C-alpha cells in the first residue's frame, strides 16, 4: 500500500508544535515503562543499597525506548495507510498535523541513540551482558510495529509487550542494583507483565473493527470483542489475586495488599468496553486500563517501601 499524500504544513505555533510532539510520545503509555523501573528498584532495596545514578539512567532509557516505539508505530501506521484524518486516538500527527514522516522516524532513531548511550553507562556500572539484553529489547521495540510482520499485528502483541515492557524491565532494574535475579523478583513482576499486556489488549479492543479491515490478526480479532473484554477482566482479576496469593504464602509483605485501592480503575476499564463498538466511546476505558497499570504498580512499590521501613 502506497503512503498517503497530504499538503498539510507543520504547525507554526510553537506551543501547538510542542503539544503535537508530546502527544507523539503517547504519554499514557509511558507509565508502562516508569512503573517497572520503580518496582524493580524497590525490590532491590531489600537486597542492597540503591545506586540512584543507575536508577535514573534506567528510568530515562526505558522512557526513551517506549517513546521511540510509539513513534515507530506512528510512522509505520502512516506508511501502511492505517492512519487517516478520521482516525481516533492521539496518533496521526503525520496526516492531521503535517509532521513529515521522515522527521518522526529520525526523532525515534535519535531517542534510541540516547537510550543506547545510557545503556553503555548502565552496562559499565553493572554487567556488559546486559548489552545483549538491551539491544534485543530495542530490536523488539522496533519490530513491534516495524518490519515485514509487525508483532503488534499478530496475536502475540499482548505477550510480547507484557514480557519485554513489564517483566524484563523490572528484572533489569533489579539486576543492575543487585547483580542477580531472584525468584521473588520474578514472582512480583508477573502482575505487571499481565497489566502491560492488558494495555495492549485494550488498544486492540478499541481498534478491532479498523484492524480487521486492514487485515491484522490481533488477539481481540481472533477471539472476538466479547471474549476479549472477558479476557481483559480476567487479566485484572489474576493480577490482584496473584498479589494476595504471594501474601498468603508469606513471600511478600502484607503491605502490598494496598494494590486493592486501584481496583475501581480496573472495574471502570472493564465496564467501559461493555456494549461499546465505536472507538471514541472506548477511549475512556482504554485510558483507565493504562491508569490501572500505573496505580497498581505505584501501590505495589509503595507497599514494598512501607514493608522495608516498617
């Protein structure tokens, strides 16, 4: 499919331009990078004294990779003709705001370059084996929407995003502080694995009809809208249940039960999809899903901090 051509010009108003570029980072998804770094560092606190330089370097690198991945998505959706001026969501800067496609791509690659420099610092302070892991994560970030068969267009998008942007970031954040990976760090990372995947699923539920039209084979398309909403609800339930099981088994502190305070957002997200088929009607539910991940992860981290200091 040939790229669409538009005569829009780049916004001249600097305030509007900054807003457009901020939207390109898709800020509601950035918490999917911030929370795992915070959680992995909070877990490491139980094992060693924290190195805050590594924490901030890891945090910034993760945010940059997530933002770059979102821009790759913007670029390739345009190239494949998936974005139009009638598309919903905060993407579509190329077709609606006149941002040049090559500019989007170059900025994404530049963000990758900065993340790579931060990765060199992290590896030099911990282990160079992380370089292989980091480069592979960056490759997955690109292939998520780029390449001949984007991962996001397959039924594996939820698993891949949850694993790499949830579990792996937590474990890397833990490893750079402690020099190891423990069974507890793996077990605690599983709910975030699930909830990051839930963000992807909510996006695919919203875009189900459009994705089907363009030949995508997402999980939501394969199992249908109703089943996808039930799966989303199940992912929320498993995430909360997992924490309480770990508490019951005395693996983690009872203070982590504080995550239950985020449950209303999960309920709002699930209910927000029921009976809806128009994308713009499902935007609040999609945002609530991302907020559930953020609040859940923050509360999990707070529970760890309270358990440590008390």
